């Protein structure tokens, strides 16, 4: 219980740091630069009024989460020979069969969850804290 609680605290701190990086740090600065570049290259009077109000840059925030998750999957396959692992049901089934958790896969899954949540994406209904506890 104590170890799981400590892991969840570290997880939440990592998500918070990723959120700060994404929405206030270097990724935000890059998105702002891209938005300015696009706005200066397109003549705004030619755009319909509703298109001028569309915030297309919002697509770039979850895109970072997708990139992080893709890198985690690629590194996980190289590191462990497998993808980051099954969903929560697969973890529970493995534990019931007496199989120990592969902590390399647990770390890979956790890194993917941090990347997803820290960039504004969502995860399944169980929540990452439950998955960390099961692992």
C-alpha cells in the first residue's frame, strides 16, 4: 500500500511536470510560434469569420501525447521485446495465474500514461492509479 501510494505521488508529479511543459513551457512556445507563422502567412481578411475563430493549434497539444506514447511503445519493444503490456484485465489475469509483473513493461506503460494525461488526452475508466497499484 505504501509503495503504491508513493508510486502514485511520483506519477502525479510527472503528469504535472508534463502538463507544465506542454501548456506553459517549450511545447507551448513552439505552438505559439507556429500559430503566429500561420497567421502571418494567411491573409486573415480572406478567411470567413468563423474560421478566424477556430483554434487549430489545440490539435498540437494532444499530438505531443501521441508522439510520447509512440516513442514509449517503440522503446518498450526494443527494451523488452514486447509492447508495453495488456490492459488492466490482462494484468489481473496474469497475477491470478501467479505470473510476476515485468517492471520494464510497467515503467513503459506508466511513461505512456504520463505522456497521455500530461498533454490533455484521457485514459480508460479504471484510471492510471489503479493500474499502478495492480502492477
